[in-house]
């Protein structure tokens, strides 16, 4: 059976590798020109944080080593306050766990190479899907040479949050969708290398938490950092409120003072890099007519605040491959089974990603947050395998997202008890110190 994958992004390319390994005839259609031969679109990279779920999917097909050659491990968060010292917060008690910074473009290129070298797989660029008949698998593509018709026994939409395949299913009345956009957008900046070296610690994910907004920075192999601002799209201190280079510089000197001397192209990047949208995409069902399916962001796009978009899409590929195996390669059974198993998990990570936005922009700088994290690390050491923080379960395990959510709800009671005990101990120590101080003062007066 011939399979069409619409979208040669991260999930589509990995899916092509898995299906090629199954001996299927796979054609990948991509609307863009080949990204390996041209310039990267300005301000649209958003570095990725590849963690265990993504690595597991790559490992199963022998791609982990190739991908990790371009990755930089980050073992914790470096918090940048407006004033005062930096605060490094490890992801694990011993600092042995890390998420991995990698350029989206570099990863996409590696996966494109792997897909094209997979047996039975070909990739066609410059093909923009404009029509799809779900009942027959007939597709219409707009190309430089004019419209092109193609047919496939199975059509899989791996074409991102703005999926043309999902749009066609919606137009044919096969699915329903909901789009929930944040009142925040994102814009990218660059901190270049300083005298050939990293200007910031390359072993950390850098965060500038500012309450209702934030900025993050991830390291690149060329020793630069890609910074991403997540700011409101309207009102004061928003993207819309800074209209001149002078205003940009004034704002950064007031809110991100340590960034200004490190980013010589700050005003130019800010003025010319686009503002991207952030939102959650939900649709149902993810399949139609036993031959058309959605996967990755095309089915369930999420906001990027847990660094799980690519990891979740890669995990989708593993699960779809497993469903194909269990269904004997029958797509009419595999596609519904895939949705049945994944929907609860993708709903869970969508919820957790939104919650992590609040944590990253507001809570990480607070003393109470640091206390809770220290207590969590203590519990992880005291109860190995039995207690793991939500972040550890999401980023450093393959425990299904929905199970993570349920497990964390139960663990919060234990964490609350432990934090209360620590606070009570600190209070008792403080009272004791005050009493001792009072007795010493009394003795001195006598």
C-alpha cells in the first residue's frame, strides 16, 4: 500500500523513517523548498529541548547518535532577575539529568536525510496541498509547474498546527476543531558568541521571568544563544508598545539589563523578526474514512512551555507504529486505536504546558518555589523510583502524560506535608534562635 505523508517537518520525516522500515511505499509532500539548500526563515527557529521521549523514538530507529551530535545538554535553569545574582536551579538533585538544546533546522535536516535514505521513501518539495478527497485519497497539490494530482491508499497529515490536511477534513465535514490562542506571542533574538566563546553558561536553559512575560535563551553549537521572548500581544510592555529602536533599548535596559551588552543587534532583531502566535489546537476525530489520519501538531498542537512539542510528536510516531503492528498493518483499525491511546495523553500535556508557562514566567524566581524544588529533590533521593517531580516525569521518562498528571496529583499531598514539616522546622529553629539571643542579652545585662 502506498502512503502519503503531508509535511516534511520533524514528525513527518520521522514517521517516514518508521513506515519505510515497515516496507511501505511512502511519498512525503512538503510545501516549502528543500530547507537544506536555502536560508532559514528569520526569527522562526525556536530552539528545541529534546528529552527522553524524543530520544526514545530516535533510539528505536538508530538515529539518536546522529541527532545528539548537534545537541547541547542543559542540566538546569539559570534564573536572571532584574537585579541581583543569577540563580541556577538543577533539574535533578545531583545534576546528572539534562534536556538537550538543538536547532529545529538542524534536526529537521538530519531527519530529512534519514527519510530520503530510508527504503521506499521519497520526498517531494514545493507541493502545497490544496485539495483532498478523504473517501478516495485523491490529493491536489499546487506546484511551480501547475496543479498536480496524486492518490494514496493512506494520507497522513503531519503538517503542523496550521495543517492543510486538517483543513480539508474540516471542509468535508469529517472533523471538528477548536483553536485556543493565548494573548501572548513570541519573537526571537540572538546573543552571538563573545570572542569565540559563549556569552552565557551553555549548560543551562536561561530564563528571565517577569511576571506576565518572560524571555528564555538556549545555546547553539556555534556558541550563540537563541532567545525567545514570550510577551503579551497588546497593552503596555507588549510587542505592540515598542515602536522605535530607542524604545526597545529603554525597555530592555529596564527589564533585561544584562542582555543589552550581549546583543549588539537587539534593536534590529526586535524590529524585523516576526511575532509568532501561541495556542492549543484540538480536533476530533483524528482520522476519517479509514484512510486519512492526523499526527503531531496537526492533531494536537500545544504551547511550547514544557519543551514537549517535538517530543510528543515523536512519541506519536512510536505509538502509531505500535498500533500498526498490533492491527496487522490494517490502517482502518490502527488509526482509531492510535487516537484512543494518545488523546488522553496529548490532552494532559496540553494542560501541563499551559501550567508551566505560569511557573516559568512568575514562580521560578520566588523563595517558596526554590524551597519546594529543594524538598522535591530530597524526596526523590529519599524515595528513589517512588517519588519523581512532575518535571522529571515529563522530561526524563516515558511514563504516559496522563499517568504523570494522575501521579503528580497524588504526590502533591506528600509534597505538601514535607514542605509544611520543613517550614515548621525553620520556624522552630528561628524561635529557638530568638530565645537564645534573648537569654544571651539578659546575661550580658546582668
